[in-house]
C-alpha cells in the first residue's frame, strides 16, 4: 500500500451548511490519518464529493459535479485516480450511483463519514475494496471536538443531527435519520476550540435548532445552550438558523432579547401560510400561530431580523391557497425570504399525492413570491440607513474596492451583504468593526467604518 502522506485528497462540499460541516470533519480525519489534503482537485489523487440529495436541483448539481470530476479522472495529464461520493445522494441512491457511474469507486452514506480514512486506504490496499458504505443512516459518530474550518469570518457549529419532524414533502428523515442532540459539554468544547482559532461569530446548525435537547434532556434546551456558549471568552456573536415556530417559546424569546451575544436574528422556515396546505404538508404550524409568534418576536425584540423559507407548487395548491400565501407574506413582511419549488421526492408522502402542479405554474408562483419579497427586503434594508452596527468582515469584493461583511441581521450565503468602505486603515478578515449604513438596495447595503 502507498504511504498515506503520498496520497493527496481534495474534498468538494455541495449543498447546505450541515453538509459543509460534515466535509470539514472529514478533512480533519484525513489530515489526522496522515493523508495530504489539497484544495485543488486538479492536484489530487482522490476526489471526495460530499453531496446533497434533498431536492431535484441539488441532485442535479451533485450529478453534474460527479460527471465533471469524472472527466478529470480520464485526463492523463492529471493525477486523479479515484472518486468517492459521500453524503445525502449515496444515502438515497448508492446502488444507482455505482451502477450508472462506473467512474465512482466508493460511496459513503450519512452514517459513514467516520470511515473516510478507511475508504481512501482501501483504494490502494487491494483490488477488492468495499465499494458501498450506506447500511446505516445519520448519527453523530463522525462529529469531533476539534475540526478544520473552511469559512472565514464565522464558523458553523453543529448541535444536532437528523430530524424529528415528518413533513410530507421532505426526504431529510430518510437521509439523516432520527433527531439526535449533541451533549452540551461536547458543543462547548468544540466552541472553545473554534474560538481558539480566532473566530468570533458562531452559527448554530441543525435540521431544527429550536428543539435542541428535547431527546437528550426531555425538554427544549436551546436557551440554556445559548447562555453557556455566551460565557465563553472570545465569542461575540451567536446566530441561530433553521428553527420552527412551535419552538419559539417565551424562554427563547427572553434569551434572544436579553443576551447581548445572541444575534437578534431568527431563520424560521414556515413553508406555507394556508392552513389546508400546511396540514397536507404535515406541518404543526397554523397561519394563526405564525402570526402570533411573529407579533411576539417583534414586540419583545425591537429590530429583530426574521428570515423564512416558503414552498410553492405543493400538490393541490390552488390559486386561492397560493393567494393566501401572498396575503400573509404581505402581512408578515419577513426581512429575508427564500423560496423553493416543490419537487416530488421518492419515499415521501407527497411524492404521489394527487393534483400535482405543472412546472409552468410552479415557476410563475415562484417568480411572484420573489417579486413581492423584493419590496419588503428593500424596505427592511432602507430602514437601517443611518444605523451604526458591528460588522463581521468575511472577504474582499472581487473588484478590490470594498470589504464584504455582515451585521447581526445577515447570515452568510443566503442574506444580503454589507459592502464596507474602510475610512481608516486596513480591515482584517474575521474582524468586527463599527460601521454606519449609508445606502441600501434589495440585496445589499453599503457602510463606512467609524
């Protein structure tokens, strides 16, 4: 077998933040296992592609990426010899991938990230290596107290895996398994290691952050986790993503309001606003509950930024029900919003529901949601002109003129960014600076350091 140090591995992460964290754990394991990890796949002997398989567009991106990397494998000018596909796609379609894509050597499902070193080693050990690791689903066996971090300015922190909800359209429980919370002690240890690397902003990630601890401690324990994290010297911002309305209780609202380290920001995917559609989606929310919780959040936490995600084209969604969605969005005026088009996923209740919506209608509804949301995003951003706020610097703009950052009100990748002009001296990536917002558009703001 070749010396591990002589085997170079490149890891490509696709999909959501949870996938990125899993990829970072694998990078850490590969480095600790003695392999050479490289950033450029053109310099790699082995390519590991960590995939998403949640919706059709994600599956298409994953397949196209695999095919593109397969072309490199056939290029005699490049060293690439092997391809490993990990994550959500092989958890759902391991046999299909190996059958339809002979260029792929090994697949690793969502319970087998921990086997990445064994998998790479097997490629060079013998000709009869196991090609499929996908017997289990999800879990936390790969999670480490310390890991390689690929992001700048902020770091993700996984607090749970899997999902306890069974939405009729969603394949996540089939891919990621049951909901499992990490012990708070483990989370705090990893948070301290993240801070030791110089990160000041931590973003909590799970399929459902608001139900953290319900399986482990018998009650929702996110407020307590926030309090403990805020005691760590060096953490300046704690951001929460992927919550549920039923988990936005008085204790959590008070913690967000009163804890200066917790960003006054919540990402709460509601999926729809018509009660009949929500019921068919197997969502626990109602339009009335959503209205009540949004009202309480805004009255208790002035200035809070609320983000949501909605879905259009769910089977049986009538024009009236879609109209109800638009009416409620006009009422709720989310600061940030993402929209998905329903795609039928094998194994879910909605896959073969009657009254599937045609693609043209889905696209029209998708466009209508974003057209409506533009005005609310613009209103929200313009309302902050003149505000003085702390901004985390993530990068430098492509033209080299501005720094690119985020305040408490912007999560990375999905929200508007703030283009920052440095009025005095050079700014550091990952640093936090007081900035005055001077201009705003729908999807960006401009500020000047004070």
